[in-house]
C-alpha cells in the first residue's frame, strides 16, 4: 500500500491508498519541531484503527511546501516503511505535465499535484481554487499543463491579521454571516471576511476566464471550499481529495515508468 503525505503550511495530510482506492486519510497540524518518531507513534495508532500497520505500507510519496519538515517525513518512511519515498519536485520524477511559467521550480508541490489530479478527473481546461493558508487559483490547460495562477491571502490568514494588527478586534472564526451589515464587532468582522472573499473569489474567476479566453471548469478544494461554495455559483465542483489523488497518480505514473 501507498502512504501519500501532503505537508502544507497549516496541516499535514496522511493518506493510505490501496491501488487507486483511498483507504484512509488523517490530518495533523504542521509542526516543524515534530520528529519522525513522533509522527510514527501518532500514525501507528491511526493505522491500528483501520486494521493496518506499518507492515502493510511499502511505498510512499511526499509533497511539501514546508522544506523544514521534509527531513523527518523522509526519515519516517525510511525507518518505519523501509522504503525511499518519492518527493514531488525531484527533477527525476516524471510529472506528466510541465509548468508554463517564468520559474517552473517555484510552483508549489501541492499545486502540481492539484494540476495532475484535475486534468485526470475533469475534461478540458480547469481552474482549481484551493482554499488553504493562501487562496490559490491555478489554471490547468486542456493538455494538463500548469498554465499560470493567482495567489491571494487565505481567509483564515486575513481574519488573523485583523486580530493581530488591531488592538480592539478579537480573534473570530470564519462564519457565513446572515447579513452583510453587522450590528456588532464580531458579526461585522465575519461579514467582511466571508462576503469579502465571496466577492474576491467570484471576481477573480470572472477575470481569469475573460483573460484566459477559453472555457474552463471551476473546481474548489481545501478546507473552506464547502463553506464558500453555496454563495459562489461559478464553483462547479468541490473536490476535497484533489491534492492527495494527485500524489497517488504521480506515484503510479513513476512506478509504471520504472518497470
């Protein structure tokens, strides 16, 4: 079985694939100080709940935008899975696509995974809206290439910035405000972030489509995708497992290549 690891700025997702079937998936807070042994203790308990153990895992692939966690994630795979993990971003890895940007090496590993999965799952060009620490709008060409992007601050990042920068503004959770006009500080902040992001996302999708000049399916992924989707008709699909599926597809492609 395959252990696929997507290490983002906020969370790390661990997923187990049995062939092309997603068997299990877990999420942990990204902590640079966490060691490979700490990952192993946590993961071994979760595997047990699924009737699995490290003995069932013999392959691994890692995508990370946090270089500092790679050492211990790689050590986890070497020590407990007895395998050398594939690393998205390794020049030797066959991605089956290319990045049509000025500096291809600067494109995040998670966005490359999203590109691969979106091309496999949806027909034609795709706009992937990824609700993470940043809100990324990635354009996937009809042939599967990464064709450029827009990067905006994530909604949680913005609401945290409000709290940090303004002494009288509290820390609040992202929430769909029923009314645009708030009658107190908290609902006013929640309205500004929620409806502000609805406008930002809807407006950027419209501008991207106009500039790209080709029909494109809009797919949302990431933790807040389900929250925002009802008020953004331009989002046609919500696909929470897009990044992890991309990891599985990249691994499968390179296993076939090595046979």
